[in-house]
C-alpha cells in the first residue's frame, strides 16, 4: 500500500539538498566551534555564514539571530526572558487563546510566577479583534505574543497592525512564525516585531534546530546557563550540522517560495473540489482568503476524529486533528474550541490536512477519494420508511 503524507504542518521531509549540505559537516568538520584551533575555526565559520544567510532572509543583522533547538525553545526563551527582564516595568502579558502550546504553557508558567496574562478571544475564522487588543493594553503591559499564522487552521493575524498599536508602549512584541515562515515572506523590520521564533523542520530542514530573532537593543534574561555561546544568550555546544542544514533550507525557501505557495493553493483547491464532487458534507474551518496556503482544516459533521484518523491511517492517508493525544484519547482542539465554543461539534469532528513540497495532484485526488469514502460511512443518508 502506498502511503500519502498530508501532515506537513506537523513536520516536513528533509530536502535532499539540505541533507547534502549537512553530510560534509558530519564527516569532516567535526570541531567544536568554541575551540580556537583550526578545527574549531572551521566549524565557527560555518555557523557565522549560516547566521548571515538567515539574517538576510528576514531583514535582520547577523547579531540579532540566536540559534536554538527549535520553536519551543525559541518561544520559551522569548517569553520567559522578556518577562523576567522587564518585570520592573510591569507584569502584564497579552496573548491569544489559539497559540501553540509552547506559548500557552509558557504563559501558564509565568502566571504561576505572578504575571497577569490576558488571553484574547478570536472570531469564527480564528482572527483576533484589533479593538479587543487595544482594550486589553494596559500601562503595565510588558509583552505581547501573537502567532503569525495558526498551525491548526492557518489563519493569519494582523501582525503589522498590532506592532503599530504597540508603538510608544512598554511592550515588546513576539510572534511565533514557525508555521508561516516557509510560505510567507517575512521581513522583521517591515512587520515591526521585536522577537520572532522559527524552527527548521517546518520548511524541509532538519529537526532539532531553529532560531530566535531578537531585535538589537532588546534585553532578555538568560534562560540557559553554561558556556558563553551565542553571545552568552544561549549556552550549549552548537548543532553545527543542523545549523548548516537550516541555512540551506532557508536559501531554498527564498528561491522557491512563490512557486511553492502557488502549488499549495492548487493542491488545496484540488482537495476541496474533489471532496465536493464526492458529495460528502463538510465545512471549512479558518479563513482561506487570509490564511496559510498549505493548511486546510475541515469539519465533517457526524464523525468522530479519533476513529476517522485511525481509519484514514489504515487506508494509507496521514493527516491530523491538531489535537493532543493523551493516554489514547483525543482531546478537543483548543483552537477550534476558541473559535466555535466549548461544546461545538467542530472541535471533535475536524481534520487538518496540510500539503507539502513533494505532494502531487494525483496523491491529493487519491487521498480525497479515501477521505470521502471513509467519511461517508458516518454520513449515510437517512431514508424515510
């Protein structure tokens, strides 16, 4: 049986060109970049070259890029580091109810430390209200963390408008752009953020490596202690092969972003067209016109997501619900609950289908037929007696 992977919002396959860029580092350039001898200097040069590539891609300077182990670490470093460094100015933080758990659970941790967190509501397309955001701002607001594009439904937030509203305040602005970076052109100067989290494995780079953009002049409390790596901001031996691989993936993103984005739009529309032709009942969660091109979140009335996911997996189609699995049960999506309400059926009967670089229209056609056939088992028409 051929398996079809449609869960690229969870992770992506590593591009062969990225693997090729990493292999010489594993084989030959093994020095510790903190060492001053030849082997260390070789490794250090690779790191600094990668830093320049990444900084140029987002409109930053190299010294504003800090390498991390990925999105979760970058989110933690930004939120905890900023909150601790600025608590003399206030202890109020603003975020949304649909953030990734790397942000939500970090905010919950900060609440236990005595910080006050406002969790903004979203509308039924997953977008915050700018009026509600303005009303939430206080003189003691020191940090705002709002994701660029949602990882479950794809909805984009008004990042530039939020940044504009924060001018002249004491608040730093962090965005988790993990899901958006591979398809959205992001210039940190243009959008006006102070902190931004990225991870490589969402755009065909390696797992276990990412970066945090920290605008020059922004002070964060050090969160990881040890050596003096990353200008004393993030201790620990560098993942040199991962950093080199991430830089190569960034180059590929820069070269192919628009072409890839248009391909995602075509695949997404092919899936919608085919499901419509199959005659099953479904609705779109999110905002296709103001959302990430590769994410399609669909509500299938009458289904149960845990059974649907299992059936599709057995049929060779890998998708997800965006929900956390705990002890064999699937909890309702916190994103869909925020959008539709705690008792809304969407939270327990929706799938996230996310497309990627190596998907074909033929795969999407096949997957759509399998999804439709599987869903139709729950949506059999009722006949009057």
